[in-house]
C-alpha cells in the first residue's frame, strides 16, 4: 500500500514484480485518483486521521511518505496511525517510512 500516493509511481517502480499496490490519495491533497485509474491502477481517497476500511492483516508492505508530518499539521495522533498500520499489516510485513524532520 502506498499510503500517500501521488501519481502511482510506487506501483510503477514495482511493475516487474508480481505484486499489486493500493494507492491511497490524501483527502486534503490534490485529487490524483483519476490519473491513477487512467494508468490502470487501483486506489482510494482517505484521511489517515481515521481507520482505513480493510480487513485486518491485509498488506505485506506499507509505504508512508510524509504521512506523519501531515498528521502533525492536522493535530492527529501518530500513535493512532501506528496502531492502524499494525492492524492492516501482516505479521511478517514491512513498513517504509520517509518523512521530514520535526520542526519542534
């Protein structure tokens, strides 16, 4: 899962692998979901201040690019997001977190 999809680039980087990527477009960012669909990919719009509607233990890999710094701006809980990530990630799964340094 690409937790902050832009144009489906994460899936494009994995195109030679036998995987599918769920692209999650932030509800308060640019709506690039049509572009993702036009590329033949799947996705949804979501706010990570809320739980994601999926079965538990669905994903093998979560890619979180600046998701935590976005939460700080919204005053949402990073702890709640980590719990949600744990809920949707399989026990042997991985998380890739890329973010900015905290300004505080």
